[in-house]
């Protein structure tokens, strides 16, 4: 029975591009799905489009048009103070696994990628300095500059 339902859902998903309609009914205590009404209690089932492709915003609600007068009064800053740039979870995990630090990360993200900083300076700007050593010799210095708790830039320098 479960295999039949799984097969039906698979076939239904493949039929979505053809805009097939699916109905759900109760027969003899079991739930039945069909492509046409299968009883008096037939209920139409909405199937979401699951095709690969499209754009990221295709399922978002439409935005209301902003009032032009209101936009002219207050231009919005590019980034608010105290908030870091959004990095989606997949990219963030990739950066942390590769031990990379990029603009917009928080202090905690930097600690997870590089560990605790051996050197820190707070004036005139907060800077964390990391050392990269190969075979015991100092190879590279990494400077991580913060502004409002977020990475502003990362510089790699030879000692």
C-alpha cells in the first residue's frame, strides 16, 4: 500500500508540468488519490511546482510599490550599524570547513574558522592577527579588520 502511494506521488510530481489535477478521497477507511473526482467527498489537492530551475524569488509574495515621496525623504543606508552582511548557511558552512574568513562574518564565525586570535588590537580599529607557520617558520600573517563587530576586510601579508 505504501509503495503504491509513493509511486502515485512520484508519478504525480512528474505530471505537474502538464498541470494535472489531483483529487483526494476516503474509500473504505483508506486515502485514495486520483486524477478525477473519486467520490462525493473528493477534495482537490494543490501540488507545488517542484521543477528544477527558476529563480529564488519566484515563490515570494509580491511587494507593494513604495511611495516615491517617502523614498526621497529617507534614503536607507546600505548596511545598518551593528548588523553583519547575511551569509546563507550553505556558504557559511563552506567557508568554515575551508577555514576561510570573508567580509560580513561575525567574531564568532572568525573564531570557528581560524580559532582564537593570538594578537588583538582595538585602537584605532579592531584587528585580529593570525600567524601561519610552515615547518616551524613564520610564513604569512593574516589581518582581520572588524567594524561594528563584523569583518570589514581580510589582508594576507608576508612577514
